[in-house]
C-alpha cells in the first residue's frame, strides 16, 4: 500500500479534509475555486493528501459529486494524494464506485485514495432518494465492501465474478475505512485496512475506536501493521483572539444544525454570547472539546499532546473558515507547526 510520498520525512504526515464549504453570499463555483486553490497551497506546504467528503442535501457543502470534485483537484495539482474522506458506499452500486475510482487512478496514477464510510452523508429524506433500490441502511456495508474490492482484484474473475470493472480491475487504489464508532474500526482491523477516525465529529469515541482497531488488526496484502489517521478540527491564526473569532463560523454552523437548520457557512462573530442557550453552549463545548484553536504555539502544544496520546500515524486537519485568505493562513501555520514538531 502506498501511504504517502512524504513518509520518508521525519515525523508523521499531515493531510487536509476539505468540506468545499459554501459561505453565505457565495456560490458552488466559488467554493470549487477555493478548494483547488487550497489544494495547490497544501501541496506546496508539504501536506500528504487532500480529501473531500460526500454530503447531500446540505446547502453549505458543495462536495456531493465527490468523484467529480476529486478529479478536478487531482487535475489541478501534481503530487499530493487526492481522495474521498469519504464516499458513503451504501449510497452507491459498488461497480459504479470501482469504475469511477478506476478512472481516477488511470488519469492520476499513484495519487488516488478511496476512503469509504457507511453513514448516509445526508438526512433521511435524501438517503431514501439516494438509496432507491439499494439497502435501506448501512447494515450491508461489509458485503458492499467485499463486492467493491473484488472489482479491483483480477483474480476475482476466476471465481465466478462475471461483471468486471473497466477501468478498475487490476488497479491499486488504496481503500480506507472511515468511522466515528467501533464498527468500521473493527472491520478495518479484521481486513487489515488503514483506518481514519472522525474525531472532529465524534471525539468521545476516538480512544475506544483506536483500541478496537489496533486490537483486531490482522496483517494483509494491503497493510502489514495498523495505520490510523485521525481527523482533528484545527483553526490557527496569528493571534489566539483571531483564531477564536474565526472558529465561531463552524460553531454557528453546528448550532444551526442541532436546531434543524441547514444553511451556508456564516461569517464569524466577535462572541457567541447571546446566540446560544446554556444547553446549546454545553453541547457545542462538548462537540468541539477536541478542537484545536489558537496561535501557532498553542496549536503546536495541543497537536503534540494529541499525537502523543493517540499514537496517530497521520493527522488529517478539518477546518471550516469563512474567509478564504484566513483559511489559507490557518493551513500555512499548521504546516509550519508540523515542521517545528518534527525538525
């Protein structure tokens, strides 16, 4: 398995998880331009991979056609790995995903990752529309995964697999399992696949999931030892005050979500006081308890502690920042932090 062109460097790689956020007053076209611009900067700053996640029926996220957007980013960059963080496999026929990622791997050899999740990536209404004729939930995820992997395996044809993926068959597209609970952690371990945990989404389950993954891991043709990447929400700025202000955009978006309102990413505010109830404030503080917000020194201290605590093999940074220039600066500071950590 090709983990990274950067694994020869000291320390662990840092990567980017981009939501292709649509900000208030913005458009999907603008979001795509910003996504590609961030990917180009991330490549220059030494980030390892750039992932995009499948979401549906969300007016503030433009990455619904995930494979198409991966192709856009891969075509506009040169060396950074590009992939899905992730494709929600129960939404799709495995053959279609094999063909899509076989096409991407054929266009951009050695640079494509296929991260898979079993959540819908949407609300129940969108899930019903997407999964028409497919399974109602993620219960059949192991079977779908087995089918998908067979399409890449040329030997599977000899065992009666009469439908084949072209392009796809015989190509090496690293498959990751993504999760926010123990289910995918255990499955990834049993299959000997790399695992990425959404600790930016479900921080309370991070350590149990890592324990399950590592405890159940069996070496495979894909991987000889566990490889765990953890998602961390990081907002960095030149001052702590600036960083905390920038982080309010993501906080407002989550506040709207728990109120059942889905909209575009709002601009930051000076204070969240008066915007949330005591109950909502407690919910947000719990949700973002694992988030890293601050200047470069504060980010370095917190990331060093997270790496030491988790033993993570890679960090993938998730960050929703309203202003594109501020978002670029945040990722630049984080790249500098990595160099300082491992110099």
